[in-house]
């Protein structure tokens, strides 16, 4: 199911034999499900008839199919059920508590249905593992962008003279929340394997962001040192790192984290002697990370003069044999240029045929197990596996399915759907 | 060990009985270890004598102790061993392959020591689970900032008229890589519980970023649609969302994801009639997400006029009773203002006494299990548990420890250390 192409072998699929019901939308909980599907779990995404709120989320393919939905639901099965009807919710409850040893696990980003609550489900199946994402920790809603605003980082993002907060297009809190959910689910599943006990697990988007701000030292710094860190463009805090423009309009990010990196960087740019003289004149040891940071502007200007008079290719050539950490800035257009050469070169990426979209390069799992990548598997269409799942997982007969269709609990067959 | 305060009960600690050796530095692999420690695993961080490269990473407390190191190593035990000596590496190898059912698991961000490679360790203990973080997928080094540059997002971050790329201070790829490592480790551990087999697991920072760019639809959009998405300030792509300034210099992020959100937003700002007239004149249905996005500038300007003539408090008051998604922008200084009131109010945060730093508010785990939070536990000092771990985990006698000290494989006792 989770590997229709049959290309992944056992080694990259340690979660084979685990079945997860996912009632979700947007990024975090779908990413949790997809991450586990890529490790071999059979993940069944449940949506209301017509699909979840995110089924039309931009970006779209020309056909109107969401590239976002397709990207976050790869390798799952998908079913459509009328969740506004009690009969529909009961069917999903049956799915969750069924499945024997494989089953009893649900991921959701909503707790509005009493039939699908931890209390109801664990009364039906005591070892239920119930994983819930919320926005706020009180259960209220929030999205990555509002959580970004609440958690300090946008006021430290961007050029020194930026007029206001700068949000990031990377939904870092959605991504990390989705992965925390997966970590928690697997921890609870381990506990279940060892003790037979189920668990109820919750993660709030705002807690994930606040935890990161604390874990990285931002909160303790503000509380203890009473200093507010200032915006500092693309300088890396506490070490030497910034971006540089080249003569031909290229742009590179350079980081010299260690003494060795920085000596390499000065050597590659012909600045060893100049930096040594500066070091002596200032009485400063640039082998010390803190000193490279304190003098980042003068060191940066010296280096900028070198980069400004080189092409991107020349700068790359000079850096290639060093230990300096560097990368050119690439746009998404650059990443797919020359018939997607850079994606073709990456073992992470494979071309998939995505229903409703067409052939394109897509990432597999970034987890490599025993040298084996779990390749990308196309996402289903919304509701593609409704009858298959109800038949295989709940043992429903053809007449039982017909009755569900008749009552509108599941959608009619495609050829009977109202084209409007 | 992982809960010296004894405040967490069994429910929030499903990983009790798992022991992990962590040979790591910076963010990703330490976050992996800390996340598992917060779930009850006994995580032993191994560092070279004097501490890892990140032991002095900024921000620092006044004492010079790293708030970054302390933040990312909470709840672990820490040992110091001379990793440049074969005897030191053997000791760590012994630790990894020991521990019976609890042991055999290692997380590392380096594979430069043959004694600690998967090959060597799995020859000694066939069910070893070996988890490795690399920068590049070929094993080369990279850091979050260079991976940001390589993966498109900084060219979409910031105001429309930004001159160059804008990196984010949130190390999103470090954070997600660390959590992917934890997901993979737990998946491999489940496989080991069920089959007795070990596994080797690798994650590259650059793959994590590329996977996110693909999963969120950015790569497919660039490849299939041939359009390059433009920088668009704090507008949320494909829906209605942006920031607004208030009369008193406040700033809010507002997102209206659904028709209900947007109707609520227009009602709260007294714009229902104006928007209805606009909708009719333009022949556009603002209940449609795509239309709200297409007309984001005119809708945004109408709303901006309202926010500009209200104080932040008035705007918040008007939004509070709606379903609109919103948050004021808060700086880290705001988060710790009034004696850290906002942190005190959060169940995620508790005050800890951090050796070398002092008392401050720190986050526990954002995973809530059966209603129970795993509270923060102070980080150890570098090498604090060296002799305890070698005694308890390897059964070394006092004379054996004395010999290791004498040979410089482990540090001398504090009172014998060279103060220089």
C-alpha cells in the first residue's frame, strides 16, 4: 500500500506492519503521517467529502490540483467520508480501533468530534495511541505565521535597517511540530509494544516555537543578560559568517566556524598577510571565534573587496579546495534549471507520475537506512482508496458499501457524481 | 539520571529504559538526544576533553557559560574523554556496545573515528543502532546557513525591494534534521525490538532542506509551472495574511484562511459594507481564498487604514471575539518582560537552576503525554558525569579510573586540574 512501486526493500521500511489513521490538513499533521509512511507505515488519510480545507492550497498545477496537498500526502492511502454525519464518524472510529496489532493509532489536528476523541476511542480500544496537533496550547487555533509573530524571530530577521518584522516563508514551526508528533507517536508505540498501554499525545504549534527559542538560548539570553539582540542582516551570530556579492551578480554564503576555516578563507582570498597585520595592529587573535565575530565588519569588508572583483565561478574555484563552509545562493528556478539537473543529481529525488499533476521530480525520505533511501511515492487523489480501505480494513461487503453511498456517507462512484 | 528532580512520572517518560550515547555538537544531533532524554531516555553526551566545539557558542551567560550549549543539552549526562587517544575511543566503543537491552544506540555528527563506525560497532554488537548526521549527503560539512543559501528560501524572504537574500535566524534545517534523526532512531529501535536487528541511519542537513522544498510544493511549482515565485514581504502565499501597524507603533500578524475568518475580519474592522460593495463592483467573491489572495493589496490597504487609527490594545480587543488568526509581534525582550510574566504563564516553561548560569525559565518538552508535561531539567556541566558513567555503565573500579586519569584519557579531578 505504502509502496505501490515496490521499489523500497525491507531495510528502509522499519515501520511496516504499523497502520495509522490520519485526520488532518495543512502541514504539520500531514508531514507526521507522510514521514511515517516513508518509513513503511500504512497511513490512511481521512477527509470530508470533497477533500480537506487544504485540497486547493496554493501552489497549484495547471490542472488546479494542489502541489502542496500532493507534496504532503505522498505514499498514503486517501479516503473520503461525510464527517458531518454520525455514521461517517462511526466508520472512522471503527477504522481507528480496528486493525489488530497494526491498528489503534490516530493522528489528528482537530478534536471537535466526540466519537473520535481519546476518551471515546480508548474506551473502545484501551491501547489506542491518539496524537493531536493544536495551534495554541489551550486548543485554540494558530498558524505558523501567527506563531512566528509571537516568538521573537521576525524582529531579528532581515537587514539592519528593515522597517518592520520579517516573517520567513519556511514554516519552521509546522515542520518541527509535524516531526515532534512523529517522535511522540513512535515513543508511545514503543511503550505500547512493551506494556500494552495506549497513550494520548498533544503538541501545540506555539509550544514548539517557544521550546526552540528556549533551547537555542534566546529566552535565557533576554532574561539573564537584559540585552536585546539586534538585527544583523545575514551575519551569523557569535561567529564569522555572512553573504558576499560577486562581480557578475552572484551571491555566496560563507561561514568560518573554526580557526581552520578562517585561516583557509583568508588564504584562499590572498588576505593572510593583511589579516596578520591587522591582527597585530589591533592586538587581536583571529583564531578566536569571538574575535572574528567582534571584528566581523572589518573582516567582512576586506573579504567583500575580494569577492566583488571575482566572478561567481572564480570565487567557487578558490573556495573548492578549502575547508570553508560555503554555498552559492540558489533560487528555486536555479534548482530546476537545465531540465532539473541539480535534482537529477540528488539521490534524494526521483521522478514520479503524480495523478492530476504529471511527471515531476520529488523528494523521498531524507532518512537513509542501511544505505537505502525510501523513494518518493505519488500522493493519491482525494478519496482514491475509500472503498478499498473500507472493504479491506473493515470487511464491508458490496451491498454495505452501496448503502453507504446511497446514504451519502461515502461519495458516489466517479461516473455517478454530480458534475456540478 | 534523566530526571534528577524526580518530577516527571512514568506517563511522560515512555522511553525509560533506553540508553543513548551521543557524540555530537551544535544543534541537530544534540536536539535529537535532548528530545529523547525529555521522553525518558538516558542520554550520555560524550565530548573531547575541554568540551565540544560548541561549548563556548554564543549567546553566553555573564560567567562565560554557553546558554546555547546549556539549552541543547538539558537532562543529559555528560562525559569527557580524550577522543584523540585510541584508549579513549575504545572506552566510548565499550559504552556504546554495552548496556544490554538498554544500550547499543549511538547518535553522532562525525564518522571520522574508525573505532566508532557502524562497521566496527556492529561487528562488536550486531544489533547496534547507529545514527549519523552529516552536512552534505556525500558526508561533507555544511551548516544551516549554507544550506539555507542552497535551497531557495532566502531569495523569497523579506520585503519586495530587499537588495539581496535574507537568511532566517531560525535554524530550521538543524531543528528538523535533529527531529528526523529522532524519528529514524525510534523507527530503527522498533524494528530492533521486533526482529533483533540493528540499523545504520544517516540524515544530511541538505537533504532535509531539499525534502521540505519538495514536500511544500516549491520544487514542483518551479519545475512544472515555469514561474518563479516573487518576494512578497509578509503576505502569506495563496491566501489572505499580512502584518499591520497600529497607531501606537504596535504590529500584528493577521491571517484569514477561511471565508469565515475573512468575514469575521471585515466585520471586526467595520468593513463589511465596503468589502461587499467592492466585491460587487469587481464581480469577485471574497469567500474564495484565491480571490482574497489576488486582491490582497486592495483588501490589505482597506484594513491598514483601520489598524493605523487604532492602538494595539484596541485592535486586539476587536479581534479577540473573532475567529481570525492573529498575533501581536513580540520580541524576545517582550517575552521576558515583567519578570518573565508570559513565560511564567506557560505550562511549557519552568524555572531551572542551571549550573554555571543561574536560575532562569526554560522550556520542557512540547510533547504532552496523557496530559503530563516533561519539565525542563538543567543541563550538566561539560564532563560532569565522567566517572559516574564509567563506574556505573562499564563497572570500572577506582584504580581503573585512577589509571585513566593518570594516562590523560579522562580529565583529572577538578582540584587537580591545571588552572591555566
